[in-house]
C-alpha cells in the first residue's frame, strides 16, 4: 500500500466522521423542534378552547343583559 492511498483513506474517514457529526446534530435539532412544535400545538388547542368558552360566556351575558344579538354574531359596521 502506498502512502497516497493511506492518506486518501484517512481523508475519507475524516469526511465520514464530519458527516456523521453533522447528521447527529441535525437529528437532535429536528427532534428538539418536533417537541417544540408538539408543545405549541397543544397550547394552541388549549387556548382555542378557552377563547371559545369566553366567547360563549360573553354571548350569554349579552343575551341576559337584554341585548338583542350577541356582539360575537353581529357584522362589523363596515360590512
């Protein structure tokens, strides 16, 4: 075996090592982002439920207060 071949194999090994490190880093990053996305999705669903409940409560309050049409169901003035 010549020195050139050993050098080329060493360079290839270093390149593979670098690529494996990059792949591990990217895999970790994707996993972390996936966790963040899942957490945000759960939070958005929770907030949507809360907003829905608040809108229902406000509509009930407006009807009980003698309002004819709850504000949530009225069209904005520019329509």
